[in-house]
């Protein structure tokens, strides 16, 4: 078995994960690729590529032989003898081609096996209904597929006097989340608080101007502590996990408690697979409720290094066959150390010129040359 792992276009933590793995397990070869010339990510890997554009319309396996992405992937897998491919974006497309990809002798990690997990996790209403059916505590969730439905929900006041909140059914990064509070003033917009009448007026204005309504979910606003649990999981079997408890700007780590157990139960019940993240929030009585499951690593996955648990490195060791689940569990039990952290912002200086990256056409304009290796030495 080879010890090469390939990270394809991911979300916010791709760079941090590659660095974390490289530092802890230098014997693992890391290949990285991206749809865009993201120097700060690609320069961290041993080998880096720009990906060909993905034609999302062709999702059926019988189009496999004409998919430039699959041709490109087969080439990279063969060249570096990749043992595992991690995808963090357009994961449903890769999932649809799992059979073709795994026939090359590689493990594909998308966050779930089969499209059902994606359908549930991608839709906050479906997720809440599914969790409720499983008997797992989840925030009560109402769906509004149209503006008329939203207006009705606002009128009915289904949560009584409790503050409520709204967010897109298919959201990410907290975009479109609003805490709807009749006491909110204009200055509160910075803290994502808005008067419900203002929200409705804005939604109507959008509609009058011809903008399509994005399905929303409406739910009680939970005033308690929020947690984000990063989980290494193999087809519904938890390998290891670290929870982060968020209190204002401070976060601390934990590996036990009702919220932690709830997050693991959710991941197991959904049969998730890879490096994923489940979020909970406490209600007014302090009881944790499920908020959402993300079938990808969280933006803060590498914060866990401060608790002496390097989740990305353990994940990479597991999927490349370097370490067993038992071995990983013993190490985490021995190393985990509670710690407090505060997230800071920083910048990365780029070289004045990026010749290799700039020389390549941007995705979507011209078909990229297959296996366009970036000569990182010259950057
Ligand atoms: N019911 C709720 N009560 C209080 N805060 C919430 C609630 N739902 C979401 N939030 C806040 O909004 C953020 C984004 O919501 P989340 O469900 O995680 O969607 P996404 O991350 O996909 O945008 C959460 O991290 C949390 O801080
Ligand atoms: Mg979230």
C-alpha cells in the first residue's frame, strides 16, 4: 500500500490540513489540486495540480469515459500511486462516480457513501426531519419553500414569544442567517439581528424585483452554548473526534458530554465517512440540540492541534493504512489535553510573481491541460 493522499478542491481548511499532516507525518506524500490557482494551498503540497473544469450536468457513470475530470484523476492517481482522495466540494458529483474512481484501487472520501447522506445533510429541513424520526434531539425546524409560506409562518408565530431565526435551507458559512428579534435596531445588523418586519419587507422587495426566493428554514433562536465536533469516521463507525465549545471569541476542547455524544450519534446514524463535522447548540435549559452536519472538515479543524490531537494527520494515517483505529484511539486517549484557544486573523505574503500559476488559463475559460503540474520550485 502506498502512503499518498490527494486533497482536491476543498473548503476553508485545505491549507491548514495539508500543513498539519506534513508536519506530523512527513512520510505521507500529499498531492493537492484546486479549481483555481490557489497558491497558498497548492504550495504546501508535495505535488500540485490545477483541476479541469467539472461539468456538473454529467453525473451518470455511463459518461465516465468522456469526463475530463475522471481522465485527469486517473492520471494523477496512477502517477503518485494515490491511496486516498479527499474531495470537499461538489462531493455529490464524485459520489456519483465512486465505482469508476475506486476501480483504480483508490479510496474515495466524500463525507458519505451513497447520495442519501448528501441529500439529508445538504438540506436543513430534511436533516431536522430525519434526526427527529431517529429520535435524536434537533432544533425544531419549519420549512418555507416560497415567500407566501414564509409570510404565513411569521404571522402564525409558531414559537410563541421565543425569539426565532431564519437561514437558507441549503446554507453554508452562516450566510443568510438572521436572528429575528422585535427589539433589534438597525445597528444590530452587525450581530446578525434584525426585526422580523424588516426581514419580510426586504424579502418582498427582492420578490418584486424578480429575485427568486431561496427556500428558508425558520426555528427558535437557541440562546445556549454552541459546539462543533470534528469527527474521523469510517462508514458510520467513529474512529475519533474532538469537540470545540464556542463561547464568544473563546473556544475550548472536549471529548465527552451530552453534546459530544449527540454529535457522534448523528454522524453514526447518517453513516458518514471521512473527516466531517457536526454542530449543536444548547437550548435555554442547557440541553444540546443538533443544528447541522457538514460532510466536510470544519474551517476550525486544525484548532484541535492545540489539544494535542492532530485530527487531519490521524485521518491521513488511517485512510492511507498507516494506522489502525485502535492505535489512533489509544493515542488520542493518551494525548488529548483540554485547552482554550482564540482565533486570530493573519495574512500570507505571496511571491511578487507567480509565473507558473499565472501561465495557466483560469478554469472555465479554456480547458486546462490535463495533469498540469505546477513547478513550485520556481515560484
Ligand atoms: N437555532 C439557532 N439558534 C441560534 N443560533 C443559530 C441557530 N441556527 C443557526 N445559528 C447560528 O448560525 C450559524 C450558522 O448556522 P448553521 O446551521 O451552522 O448553518 P451554516 O453553517 O450551514 O450556514 C451557527 O453556527 C449559529 O451560530
Ligand atoms: Mg454551520
